[in-house]
């Protein structure tokens, strides 16, 4: 017996144990081989570098940012892509734009990166 709030209460610990009716299935994954995962991370570094190049061009050049916006807002996709390519982007990419901003989808065989820029 313990004292709780000045009164004695007996502790009751049930001694029942229940067997789970569910079996945990074997993992559906193959044995771990991190080489592809590591290659993907290396490829992602390239995409991140390209996104950084584009971000730097947009943030450091008012002329570049303004022209990119004008082309995008006038649905001149070829000119938007040309400007981005000329900025030094080496990766494959696609663009989407809306009244809210620009979305650049960088891609390689191993990975994808989406950069969303609001205006």
C-alpha cells in the first residue's frame, strides 16, 4: 500500500500479457546497398549548385530578375529558358510560372530538385 493524498491505496498491476494476433512481416526491402543513394546525393549536389547559380543571378542582378519576370509573365517560355541557361545552368531543367512566381525543376537521372521563386 502507498500513501496518496494522505490515503492508502493498494496498487494493482495486472499480470496478464497479451500475445499480438498480428505478425510483423519481413521487410520488403532488399539488402542495404548505399552506393546508389550516395550517387544520388552526389547528383543532388550538382542540382543544388545550379539552383544556387540561378538564385545568385536573380538576387544580385535587378536587370536579370526583371527581364526574367517580364518573359515569364508574357508566357515566353523559350526566352525564360534561354536566360536561365545563359546564367550558367548545366543541368537539365524545365520551368513553370504563374501569377505568384517561377518554378524551376532541375533534373538528372538520379534526382530532382524544385526551386520555387515568388514575386
